[in-house]
């Protein structure tokens, strides 16, 4: 960002405050690295691999419509890891159910492929000090350990219903696995012994071991906690930073480069790529979008020590990596937009800057989803693209070399539409990360606040859609949402059918085993009694698809209860922060005492 170093600190702070990006307690620090090598808006050093100011790109292109019988999962990121000796990259491919090893020594070479099965959904990867690779099998709730480079399976262990992040703790000689169902699981690297399961907090996403200790992040509110193990199964959490009071989405957390000062080093040791909800009510009814550093929709951001740095072009920032000189962010949503950068390069920073609008972009072929650094050079990363399946070595702003990992196509038009940049800086997955919801109630000029619904296991058989039930089918949803709100291109009928087909195949999240079976049984009896909850929340999905007023003053759709404990806040406008608050509000004009409410909540958590 040429010339930024010449701007007075006070001007930067004032500008940031004017954008709503800077809270009073956050101070602006000096950027790391050489800022003069960053071009201003519109610059480009290579027409084939990089791009400058790209606040707005053209519409996506989806090619021939294809729908797969076995639908590819939502993009999650973080599915590659480089071995400690920089000789091997282990790739987890959730689209094909593969775990692969690629040699970095000399020319790229595929060393081996293990088919762990599509249902296993391999994702996060971590190496230990003995060159073993540990892969999270998200679909089956397991971790599988491989010898590298042979990919010989050494152990496969159950850890929790919904495992997400994984990290190696060289001090304790243990692996840590963070689970969306709230567990933090510690296990030996060689498969010996039984895992230690500690209940920590719902919606865990990533776990990172730093020089200062163990950190965990949460997904839908983008909080970062320091973790201290106590006696027995006790855990102490200290919140290090969050999304500055706004609900956010933390796509990915990694260890940050060590800050220059020892004082910063105490807590300034992780970096998070995520999204923050936009600011004012949209002036155009039913429109959400990102324009420059302002947004009525989900703004991609970097978080460090609680400071938010808007990065508007990194649409769907599902993964990131740092080198000695730069931060690289995967912008997964640009994979179907011709010429749009899919990996952004920014200077390292500490504290906050108003907005990183002039970042360099790299057009990495395919649909990049994951990135990791090597230590062979000061500025080298490896990037994985899901379709086609390729691994790329990127140095600076150039793709140096690539290797094809599989010829099996996993292109699915519904999946592509869901993850595509509409052309206005957002994708369907921006508000529905992982197919879930962002935990936010969006406000527009004409309809007021509407909470984002989860899509996991809630689409097939639940029409009409939208809170007011005005979208009769998926064609109406595509027209009202993708075309009107997101300003994307009008979809053809077959494309909309593909989108609906893909969404209808999204599985529900797994739930943790009930802690009190008796409470669940009592809650179910209360739920099912005549005139109570089940009169509206009927059937396996927990909805009769009716449009009713339950005391909010507005007739809205009865929402499905699939995964209801995972997508607070509640009601159409998000007015209830917890399930307990919903039940205390005499929801549906059913009055329960405190004990009964606790029992019903226990039952709801099993949906």
C-alpha cells in the first residue's frame, strides 16, 4: 500500500473511527515489513497472476450444469499441512475422501493416496515432532494418524461428534482437538491410551499452541480464549479478544508471527480470518453488499488482539498463512469469477489499520480452499484447489509450479453457486458459513431485522421459505436472495434446481450425547403433550411449515428445530439470545415453570 507509511498516525485513527472499524481502546501500531512494495489501487505487477484494486469483480460463471449424487461438502478450509522438515505436504480432500502426501523435495511429486471414504470428510491436519500426520475426520468424529511419507495408518480414534480444529502440543506431547459440540479432546500421538475429554464451550472451531499457551476459537462469535488445564477435568478460559461486541464468523485461526515487543507477545500470538456484519441499515431495500471498506453485508476481516482490519476483496476468507514478510488469505468465493484473485497478499501488521483495500491478489487456478507456509524461503506458500484437485507452490506473487492430485471431477453447480462471489463482494456462504448461519439478525429498510437461518438438514421438505413464507420454492429464493439482495446474475431454471438439490442434501450436525437422559425424557413428554410445542414443531424436522404469530406481533414461518441448539439467537429478529430465553417468553403461549423449561431445553438439544 504505497505511501501509507507517510500518513500520520492520528489521520489513520480518525479514518478508522469514521469507518466504524476502530474502538477507542485499540491503538494503531506500525505495520511490519516493507510497505512500499504494496501497490496502490489498480496496480498490477503481472497480468497473469496478480491484480490490484478489485473492490468489485464481474459476475460468476458456472458453465455446464452438473449435480452430483454424492454432494460435495461446504468449503471449510485448513485442509493441508507442511511437515516440520519442509519435505512433504499432507492434503486432506473432503470432496473425494482422500488423504494424500506430496513431496516438496525437488519437483512436486505425489507420494501416495489413501481413500478414507467420502463419509469420513477429512479436513484439518496437524504434524507432530515425529513426522506423523494427524487428520480430523469430521464426518465420523475421528482422528486418523498416518506415518509420513508412506501414509501408513497408525491409529484411528473416536474423539467427539463434531471435531473441527487440531494442534500438536510439543510441551505436553499431546494432540488437542476442538469440537463444535463443546469438547476439547487431548490424545496421544501414537494411538496409545484413551483420549481425555474436557467440556469447554459450544461451537469451538480451531485450536492453536503458541509460545504463550493453548488458544481456542469459536466459530459464530469469533472469540479467542486462553485455555488453562486445572485439576482433573477442570478448564479455565480467559477471553483474549472477540469481534468487538458484534457477532462475527471466525473461519480460521493460526499462530501469528511473534510481535516485536515482549509486551505484545503476551497475548498477540494468533491471527484470525473472519467476517463482520455490516454497519447501517441498507438504503436500498433488500440489498446487501460490500463497497470499498463499507458494507451492508458480511465484511471479510482480519482479527488480531481484538482489532478488526477490513479486507473487502477476500470474499469467504476460509484460510490464511503468514510468511516472514506477508499474510496470505484464501478468497474461496472468487473461484468461479474469471480473472478474479483467489489468494490475497497483504503486509504483516500489528494493531489496526483502517482498511486493506490495495492488497495484491494472485489468480491461483481452480477453486483454492486451503493454504500453508513453508520455511524453505522467506515468502513461499502452498495452496490447495478443490476443483480441479491441484497443489500449487506460490512464491511472492507467482504460481511457481503445480501438481494434479486427482482427475476425478467434483464440480457441482449448486455447490458452486452457494460459494460464488455474486459480484458484489459476498456469497451465500458468507451468511451461511459451513452451510450453517452467521448468528446475525440482518436489518434492511423495508422488512426490519431477520435472523439468518441454518441450512443444515433444514431445506428439503420445508417450503415455503424466508421468515414470512413469501418464497414459495427455491426459484423464488434464488430470485429474491441471489439476484436481488446479493445483486448476482439471474440463474437459469436448471441452475436453481441444482442449488436446491445441493442444499437439500446438506446433513444435519451431529449432537453431543445427553448429559441427563431422564431430563430429556421429561422434556420430550412436555414437548409432545396436547396443545404444546409439537402442535407446530411437528415431525422429524420439527416444523409443520405453517406461518403463524407466536406472540411477536408478526406472522412468520415455524422454523425447523434441526440443530436448534447450535444457531442462537432465536425468533425471526434474534430477540432471544438463548433457548432458555425462548422458553421463558412463553413461546407459543405455552407457560412452563423453571424445572420444566430446563427439561424441554435438554430435549431440544437432541434435535
